[in-house]
C-alpha cells in the first residue's frame, strides 16, 4: 500500500491542474468578451451581421420593388415617397438587430443604459431622417400652393422645413444623452449676438431675397437686366444670392440686396418687342418720294400679321427731322412675338422691304458727307510767270 501512494498523489495533482485549467477557460469564455460571455458576444455579433444583411436585402429587393410599382403610376408623388423612405427603411433592420444584441450581451446597468440611449438615438435619427426626406413629396403635393405663391417660395419653404427637422432632430439626440439643450441654445444666443454685427450682410440679403419673392420680380428662367451689374437668365434664387447666367454662359452670383436695391428689367414679361429706327434719305429726295416711302413702309407694318396694331401699341412712320446730311424718317413699331430670334427675323424682312422701297422710289439712303459750294464769278488765282507750268498741265490733260 505504501508503494502506490506516490502514484495516487501524482494522478490527483494532474487532475487538479486540469480542473484549474478548465476553470480558467470557463472564466475566459464567460467574461473576456467586453466583460460578458464569448458565446453571448458571438451571438450578438451574429444578430448585428444579420441586421446589416437584411439592410442590403431591403435596399436591393423591397425598395426596388416599391420603385417599380411607383413607376407604373402617372404621378410623381409616390416616386418621391419611395425615395424619401428608402434611407430610413434601410436603417430599421440595423436598429432592431442592435436592440436584441445589446439585450443578449447584458453588459450591466450602466452599459444597458448607454446601449439603450444609443438605440434611442438611432430611432430618432431614422424618424427625423424620414421627416427630412418627406419634405420632397410634400412639395409635390403642394402644386396648388405653387400656383398661389411661386415655385421659388415653395422651394424656400421646403428648405426651411428641412433645416427645422435637422435642428429639432439634433436637439432630440442631445436630449436622449441627457445633454441640456437649453444651455446650448442660450450659449448659441450669446454667440449669435457676438457675430450678429458681422452677419449683417447675410441677413440683409436674406430679407432682400424674401422681398424679391414676395414682389415676384422674376423667376428662374426669366431674362433680366440689372443696371450696371448683370444681364442674363435667372437660374436659381437662394437665401443669400441669385445665380444669373450671362449669355456667354458665365454664371454670376449676385447678392440679393443688389437685386432688391437696383432697377431690374424683366425682358421675359414683355408683351411685345419694339423696333425703333431712324432712316435717313438724301436731301435731293422730293416730297412725293418721301410720301411714297412713308405710305409703303407704314402699310407694310400695319398689314403684317406678326406686327401688333393699335390700340395695343403705337405705330409711326413719319418724316421726323432734317439731319446734318439727311432727311430722317422715324419708324416706331412693335412685333407680337417676344422671342429674340423671331424678332430678328422680322427686323431683317422689314429692312429688306425698306431698302427695296427706297430704291423703287428713285432715291437713295443718305450717309454722312460734306458739300463745298463755290459762288459763281469768283476769281481763280493763278500765280504769275507760270505759263510753262500751264503748258505742261495742258499737255498732260490732252494725253488723258
């Protein structure tokens, strides 16, 4: 019996060491994954991965199916709704998976509170994200309001709503994390007072933009001319500035205050286009020729279907003045079209007709000239002793 004691002691020692190693492994398994069980951690990670996979499935399948259904309708409202909810819908599986993963981890009271706040923050982000995107479909639904106001004013309202949802959403997230929003707002108020003096131009341009929209001076697509600043087509009216694209295709960013304080000509709202010419003929044109030219040109304008007639506009073709080298007609008429290309075509046709009329009347257009008159009986000066020179000149004249 005494001989087997050392062997028994060795087996007990090995068994104790194995048990101790197993205990260490169990402790590692139960607490080494951020203080919780590795099994729980792996399960939580698996659930989160499933949430991200489901997010991809929603992006490819559900949203795609909704878009295909929306494309079958005639309105664009449902298409805008699908685009609005696509992003928040992709976030929902992630939120659900994180919620279950945090419950499985059981990371303690403090960790549970922070995890709950994190999930709440994601819910708030998804909600206000959807509201932010829903402003787009809302603008489609307000077509009647677009007619009552202007498209630009509706766009400003939608932009303002998006900003409101972003600010309120950010405040809600801060509230979830127990960050006092009132203190931040008070601090921003003091900061706003500090920068208020430096932001005077910003507020001035914002108010000027509101006045422009209220007065409906112009809309995107209008051809405008601002005296001494720019002439071109309005592309976009923003909070601070308006984008006007010149006819050479260069964009000009004009502060709204410039458009509010200066005279603006809106050529797009013209009812007619004017042609105002001064036509000069030679002074040797007779009164009958003047009357013929006047009557024919006036008859052409008054009988042409593309020229506007009284009482809409005034039309004149009169002998107006005696210029330095011409007798001047004044032609004053308006076309019905306001299109620049059509107006140029009509002016060209009118120019051809006037030229033919003047030539048919037997006279010509005048041009700047100077006439020198020599009174009869004037003595021509001839230097004495110049007989030889006179003979040479007479000889040359004979050869000519």
